[in-house]
């Protein structure tokens, strides 16, 4: 039976995808190089790192001018002051036409060359517009500068075991209407024997913040109905479990929605430890926040 087009696309997608869990998040990695995804060029040009973006632009610029230079070589007599058969003269004439610089030492004479320069000028205008839009989009993409504590802890709080970690805004501004959600993710085997990854949302003491600007202590009481109830380092490792955190809000400076995520694997969760206090009262009227203690934890007892 010949596989259909959708089946072939799925098989190609499956070969490219690899799931992994790391400290920064649960990621889907492409097992091939980034330039293999040329079927979605807009997404590719937005996601490729800046050095790769600059390299792609340089290559495209050289290739386009080289193609037009080959077109000009068909009638070098139609370019004033150009040397017969000189690819360099044809290339630099193309560069001047493409960028609409036109220094005047090389200029079109024949109808053929004028037609090619007309086409190239149009292509150059379109390329400049596309490059401007892409560069602007890359620069203006909202990025959150949120840092999470290196460790999450399980400690007693108001008589109940509580999962805790910290988040902080590294910018000197506010994130309005910040929302945070925490999920416990683990592998489970269904009745039919199929291995599946399940996401369980954990209820928080406070899952929103009207003006998130400094530090935020996130707490989940581990009550008997909690998906994290009776979870231990051993069971968490056996289930390939991890905590997935997503935080979103409105950046006060640019008034754009921002989003970030983080993951705590079993080796980043400390049982019977607590987060060291960062806030110290001063003169009875003010508080001092010691950011050097942001990642600090101390054992209980």
C-alpha cells in the first residue's frame, strides 16, 4: 500500500523531532540543522540566530547580484565604460543598480540592459522592504527577562508540606497582570499498556500578580488531592517527572505580552530544605531585599 502525502509528511516530521528535558524547559529539538526547514522561510528567518541571519542575507545578496551580473554579461557593450567580458564590472554594476546608488562610471546604454536594470531595481526595492520588515520584527519581538531560582524546595509552610520556588524580574520595570502556572509532568502507562506523558496542573497559593517587579515566591500546598502528593525523588525519577512553569504578563515598558518558561527536574528539587529569606526589615519602616540570596537554600532543622 503506497503511503499518502500526509503520511509521508508525518514521517518526515517524526524523523526531525526529538523531545528532551533540561533546566531551561521541556524542549522539542530538531535533529537536523536549522537550514533544513526551508519550507517555512519566514519562520526560519525569525528563529535563526543573528549570525546565521546575517550570513543568509550576505549569501542572498551575493547570489542575486551574481545572477544579474550573468544577465549583463550577455550584452556587456550595453554598459558604458564596462570592460568586454568582465564579470567584475557586471557584478559591481549590478550592485550599484540593486542598491540604487548609481555612481555614474557604469551606466546602461542598450535597450536590453535598461530592461534588466529596470527589473533589478524592482527586485532591489522589494528585497529592501522585506529586509526592513524582518529586521524590525526580530528586534521588536517581546522577550521576558525573568529569572527562576536555581532550586525548588519542598518544605513545611503553615503546617503543610509546600512546594516553593522563586521568580524575579531582571528588568527595572513592571509586568502587569502577571500569571503563572505550574504543571507536574510524568510518564504513565495506560490500561492498554501504552506509555503516555501526562500534565497535571498544581494549584498555587497565588497564581497572579498585579505588578510583578521584584521577587515572587511561588507556593503549592501539597495536600492529599495534589498531583504532587506523596511524590518522592525516587518516584519522580522513576516516572521521568518534572515541573513545568509558564509565566506570562504585559510588559509595562512596551505594552506587549511576554512569556517565559522554566523546568525543574528531579535533581533541582530539594526535599526538607527552605528558601533563605531575602527580605530584612530596616529601621522598622523599610525593607531591604538582598538579591544575593535569591538562589540560597538552607536545610530544615
